C-alpha cells in the first residue's frame, strides 16, 4: 500500500479503531468475571503479534536494534496502560472507564511540554479545568466520590498519554508495521509474566463464550484497531489524531447504554459532555467555531 493511500486512509482508520474499542468496554466488564486479566491480555497481544508478524513478514529485512528498544518502550507503556485500565474497569462502570481514560488527550500537551519544552497554550489550561469539572460531575452522587476503579482509570489515562507521546517520537523514520509487531510482542511478554505471577493461566479451560471474546479482542481490538491507530497517528497531525482518538469515550458509553450495561444520571451525562469538550478544546482550540479572517 502506497504512502499516499495510507495518508488518505489515516483518519478513517483512527475512527474505525475507536469504534471497535468503544465496543470492548461492556464486553470486557462481563468477561473479566470468567477470565484472569493478565491471561486475557497475554492471549490478546500474543495472537495479535503473531498475526501481524506473518502478514508483514516481507518487512523483516529492515529490522535493526532500533526497532527492539523502541518497540520495547512502547510495549511496556502499553502493557502498563492496559493493565491499569482493565483493573480499573473491575471497580467502575464501562461508561466511566471509557471517559476517564479519555483524559489522556488533555494530558498529552503537558507531556510534550516535559519532553520537547513546548509550553501548553491557554486552551490546554482551559481544557484541563473543563476536564476536572467533568470528572467532578461524573463522580457526584450526593457527594464527590471516586472509587478505586475510577482512580485507576485516571492513572491509565496518564499512561496512555505517555504511550501516545512515545509512538509519535519513536515512529519517525521507522516502518510503523514492523514497529507495531515488536510493540505487541513486548506487551505480550509482560502480560505472560503477569499471568504467571497471578496464577491466572486457566488450566481447567474456559467457557466457549470467553474464547469468542478473546478472539475478538485479539484480532479486531488489537491486531486491527491498534495497527490502525499507529498508522493513523503516523500520517495524521497530532491534534487531529488525538481528537479522533477521543471518540472512543462516547462510543464506549453508547455501546454500554445500548446493551444495558449502565444507566447514567443527568449529572453524569453533563460530566461526560464537559470531558469531551475538554478534549475538543485541547486538541482543536475551538478553531472550527471561528470565522476565518478575510484578507
């Protein structure tokens, strides 16, 4: 596939990836009752790494040590983000998990400040305030209340922000397909180590439904969606990419409500709206609302 074609498909790829991820929140919530989290992630990333390694086998002749350490850093960050987010999901609702994870879009500009010394704008500060207000409304049930699952999910948002920055930095001048294979492989190794530690490998087997979910997560939500994300990020400017990635949150709530996994209150909807506005503010500075200056 040519570079020109990939550039044209970059944004649709990101949107499709967020749609797939949005469908996983309520599915994961039920599946984690039957499957150990570390085994679920290990199976998911092992199969995804194997599939992509076979599909892109012709690209292996360009491999060097740079891919190993770059893929290693990206893989460790991805492992940490996914593990913390999914442990958080065990202690909160799918909708909250989706929206609290989306705070990574607000955090990214501040991380770039630390990495590239590029100071956040006043719009980034406004986005941070909107995000905090939104979290407050989502957490309000007569008093401000954040569960352990909510706090873990917010931590995962920070880790996802670190991962996004690492992808942007390390994919420059590299084959994104090969880099993604190494990223998945390192994530899988970390997950297998976690599964051994938690003794989560199912020696007695799993229900058939759980295997179908594992296959969906490995093939659609990992091999396809995460590859689409990496490709989309490489060929889309960071602001547009982050804004499109934020669609995962409303998709997550929509699927959760559609399939009866939760029934958000009006205050929660207001909080979700503020968090989404924070993401839009951070990544677009509301430029689409301003009339162009005539010259």
